[in-house]
C-alpha cells in the first residue's frame, strides 16, 4: 500500500513530467511566431524616419505598392507632390499598435495577410508659415508576402 506522502510525491512527479513534456522546447518542434506588433512598429518607424529625413525614395518604398495612391501615382508623381507640400513631420512617438484578426476588405485586397493600425503622436512643421502643430494620427498598415507597408 502506498502512503499518503508517497501519493503526493508521485502526483508531484507526474505533474512535473507533464509540464516538461508539454513545453514546446522539450519536443524540439517549437517555432515561435514572430511578434507581429513589433514588425508593424518597425515598419511604422522606418516610414516615419524616412519622412523626417526627407528620404523620399524610402518613403515611397514604405507605401503599399497595390494601394490606390501608388496605382494612381508613380514615383515621379509622388516626388513632385512631396516636394511641393509645406508639411513636414518633425518628430513622432509611436503609441498603440492594433492588429486586426481578419481582412476587412477581402474584395479589394485579396492578397493581404494582415491589417494593422499604428497610433502616432506627431509634431508637424509647416515650412511656409513656420508654425508647428501636435497631432494624433492613426496610420493604416497592411502585410503582403511577409512585408508590412503603409497603406
């Protein structure tokens, strides 16, 4: 007959074995999914840093190639528009990153793998009036072929 103390030890050992065997690291097939929030934030920071540095080539590359904007404006048209606007992003602070579970517009964007929204506090500088404004803005981002783009 097994004593009460022995049952406790057996049960404890059983739970320990279950815990060890059920962890993904134990089985050797653990492949953690990348943190989408960090990937979206990185894409947003890449876009915003390019805006601040006025690296217009990098800004355009950050835009979703299949967006209505990019379909209507090739790089040369974008460049002319970007150079003519007095609005500049002076600084930013990334706030919340929201990732949406489902594709909200499967008809328009059937190839997209992800949708996200990045809340950003911006300081906008107007080169014509020399004024500045602080604004809160939500930037939409989409993912295609594993790459996050500004929509």
